[in-house]
C-alpha cells in the first residue's frame, strides 16, 4: 500500500546531507545533523538552535547533564548543549585505518552501537561496532561499503543494519558478547532507491528510508514489505518517531544529489514530519557510566 499524506511540518533548514533524527521524549526535543556542512540542529518548543562542528558528524546520541554524544567521522566527542563547546573523547576500537563512523543508535541497555564505512566509499571494510563505557569498542565485520540503519527490535534481542550499496537490510542477533550472527531481513526490489536509516514502531515493524526512491518503506517483522510512505523529496536519509505520543514520523533528507520538486517548492534537504496512526518506540540514553569518565580533550 502506498501512503499518500502531506507533511504536517517542514523545517526551514535545508541540509546538503541531513541525517540521524533523534527525539528526546523527556524534553520534547528533536535533534538532527547535517553531515556535509557539519552542524547539529536542536528544535525545542518551536525554537531551533544550530551547533557548528569542527568535523563531519556521523551520528548523535542522547546523554545527560545537558550534553550529546557525537560520533564525528574520525572520533567521538561531547557536545555541551549550553555553551556549544565540543571536546574529543579518547577511545579504542581496533578499526581499519580507512574506516570512519556513520549511522548509530543506543540500545535499551544504554550501550552505543555504530556502523562504519570506507572513507573512500569503495571497499567493503565496514563494521558494526559496540562501545562499552570507557569507549572500549569491539567490531563485527559487516563487509559493507556503506553501512547504515542501526536500530533495534522491540525486545532489544536483535539489531537491524542496512547495507546501502548492497541494497539489503540484515538482522543481527545480539548476545552478551556483541553480535552472534546475522540473517538477510529484506532485499530491495528493482524499483529505485537504496536502504538508509531506519526505525522500529511499537508493532515491531521496520520503517526504512529509501534514499533515491522518494519513500519510507514499512516491513513486517518477517521482512515482508507492506506499506510505503510517499515523499516529496527524492533522497530521504533517515526517520524516527517523536511527538507527544510518538506518532509523528520525522524524516531527514539530502539535497546534494537531488532536485526533487513539489507543490511546496524544492524541499530537498528539509526535515519532514508526518502524523501516522502507528506509534513508535522511544529513544534511549547512553549509560551514565560513559560520561563519568571524563577522558575528553579540547579539539
């Protein structure tokens, strides 16, 4: 079924590569990033603040004490939401020299998970990395050129991962030691687009941004494609549920390769919001143990 709905809100900001929308339910706040022109946006009660970043940002995570955890492409950092100050975190992961951070999320236990990609976007050297408090990382090879779409099932027993270049979505089993194995969840059909960022709703269905395909796809827990939300932008990049009842789907998009037009004008790079009749799952904060260790340095 193709869902044809009009957005209830459209951001005035246009990102060359908007990504990683993140809803903080406790503070009714939406965050998102612009990777190419490094910025983090914070929208709270209608007010939007921009934070300039010294390096491209791959993903962001809810923390505490007025801060976000920021995965910049080569390292982690803390962002002070009051002052805008950014401080680099010393971490270890044992990654390939040409890997860089990309999409990521925090699971129900407050553990940070992140995908990596080849910085030259050519070789299948990507990983899925779990970071424990103290920023000690352990990597599981994904063999993807562009790894995306980290999110978790309702019971937190598995992790979804998008191989964008391979046009496939995988499901990994989680274990106390990291990831225990994976299975193919969905292979995209022949219509345009590749899987990018994704989120899970309260019914256990996966909502996946199809970049280049102008839509968000909804998959049942068994991997069957059942619905698609049609969009007025060609390149949606990620999505998350938010709003007071978690029934608003926020969608980020890119403009760097898109000229999609609509009745509203050129919306490429905007954040779009849709009211849906399905509820999402709340985002989790990283464990407080992460920020008790102040192993940060000026950038």
